[in-house]
C-alpha cells in the first residue's frame, strides 16, 4: 500500500508498506496439508493509521497526530485436513 493522506488537509501522512505472504497446499483425494506464512520478511508495518486529536492535562491546545495499530509480525501456521465420506452417500 502506498503512503496516503492521514487527514483531509494532507498535513499528516500514513506511511505505506509492502508485505509478502506465502501459502502452499498439497491436496490428495482424502487429505490436504498446507503451510501459511504471513509477513514472510517480518516487515514492520501499521495496519490502521487514523488521525487523532488529543489534549493532555497541562497542554494549552489540542495536538493533531496519527495513532496506529501495528501490523502482524512473521507468523506461520500448518494446516492438516482429512476428508471423509458420509455413509450411504455416493
């Protein structure tokens, strides 16, 4: 995702990012084995970056800033599925 405006006046910028995911599956008639890797290169990224106006005690005026939710770090999961046929069904 490209860098983009963080507010309507373009005075704040939400940083862009590029992440790579990998998904590999091996399927047979009765079973399937899969590997899924999210954020393969462990890129630091922000999933959600909204504009936030805040004012702490002691501050004379509100501050316009970007808050964020960190993106998923490197994560791998293995999937094993077994397919069975119900009795009496062809």
